[in-house]
């Protein structure tokens, strides 16, 4: 199936959408913002998840254009939510997932940076696996994103390709997002409780915030709060929602 052909028309046909999954502050008990998650409403194949088309998009400059659209749309949504909620959520923020591969493309980073400065940057999440590369180029890209106002999170930290502790000392980071496989083993596995407690302590000593991902059950929320984790997201807090449903969810709280 020629997905690449379809991808070329998808931006102009407005077939991409973002879902927003709220992130809950564990000290305040209030939602702090939301992670934006890309979806493609394909005219024949239905709703497609990022893993089924981002690799194809990454073979050409299409990935850069999709990334730009994601940043512009997420920031516009953030500002609509702030306006709609009045004084309730003045600091509402969105995060976007960016792959370092898309920034490495010609023009990838240089087209994105002005967007960040223009309306106030979103938070940016980069997957921990991409930080295994300790090159000056990676460091330089992250420093530029940050100097344009984006707070940086390392995603999927603490398992698989995200087990690289020293990455926390090599890159200009603001937060870590714990790998959902760790959350899944809370609170039943005492070794994972110890691992998560130590990771939170380590991150805090390095001046980083900690967000738990994949929180599905209230016992997980309880232990994370007890361990001093800063924030949590997952189906147990709220699933990823279209903006209109997000606004309704916020209004109910
Ligand atoms: O809901 P979920 O299936 O969206 O996300 C699957 C994966 O796709 C996650 O690893 C997430 O980080 C990634 N992802 C979601 N949205 C985007 C996006 O806009 N850009 C990139 N590069 N990755 C995304
Ligand atoms: O960017 P990242 O790789 O962290 O992407 C987050 C992914 O986690 C998305 O695919 C999102 O749909 C998914 N997700 C969100 N909440 C939950 C949850 O509670 N449990 C699990 N297993 N996945 C979740
Ligand atoms: Mn993410
Ligand atoms: Na990710």
C-alpha cells in the first residue's frame, strides 16, 4: 500500500489530529497540562497510530512538515485551553513528542526554532533511546531547543533503550518520564518500588522533575505520590482526548 503517496496529501486535506492526555500534578492534585499524541484519520484505513506512519514519513522531508504542524497545532490548542478556562489554568502547557531524526534532516531544526519563539514554546519530549548517541550534534540540537524556550523531557526512561543513567548528566534536561513498564509493576513488586524511589531521588538531586506514564490504577497513583513523584499520566487519570472533550474534562474538575 502506497502510504507515502497518501501522506503527501494528508496535511493539506487536514487528516491529522492531536489527542491530548492530561498530566496531573501530584502535590497540587491539579492538571498541569497535556501530552499531545498524533493521529491520522486515513480516508480508507481509518484512524492510524504514529508508529504505523511516522517511519514512512521519516524517509522524506514529510516528517519535518508533520513536526511543524504538530508544534503549531499543539501551541494553538494550549492557548485556546488557557483562554477557555479563564483563571482556572493560566499555566496550562502542552508537550509534543519529537524524534531527533526529524530534527537532523536538512531544515528540520531551523524551521522549528522560529515556531518555538513565536508563541511560547511547548514542552518537548525526546525518547531516551535517542540519547544513547552522545554526539555534539545531539547536544547542540537540544541546547538550541532549550534556548528557544522549550523545556525538555526524556521519554521512556528506566527500561530498555532508556536505561542509560549517564544521559541525565550529559544533556540539558528538565524532566524525565518513567517508562510505563515500571509503572505497570507498581506497587506489587518491591524491587520496582525501590528502583522508582531511587530514580525519583536521583532525578531530584539533578534538578529534574519526574512524570510517571501509564498510570492505570489508584494504588499506583498513591505509591507515586508517596515516593515524591511530581506528576502522573495514564488511563487511570484520563485517556487521550480530543480538545473539545479535554475542555469538558477540565470543566468537570
Ligand atoms: O498514543 P500513542 O500510540 O500515540 O503513541 C505512540 C508513540 O508515538 C509514542 O512513542 C509517542 O511518543 C509517539 N508519538 C505520538 N505523537 C507523536 C508525534 O506527534 N510525533 C512523534 N515523533 N512521535 C509521536
Ligand atoms: O510518548 P510515549 O511513548 O510516552 O507515548 C505515550 C503512549 O502511552 C501513547 O501511546 C499513549 O496512547 C499510551 N498510554 C497512555 N496512557 C496509557 C496507560 O495508562 N497505559 C498504557 N499502557 N499506555 C498508555
Ligand atoms: Mn511521550
Ligand atoms: Na516516545
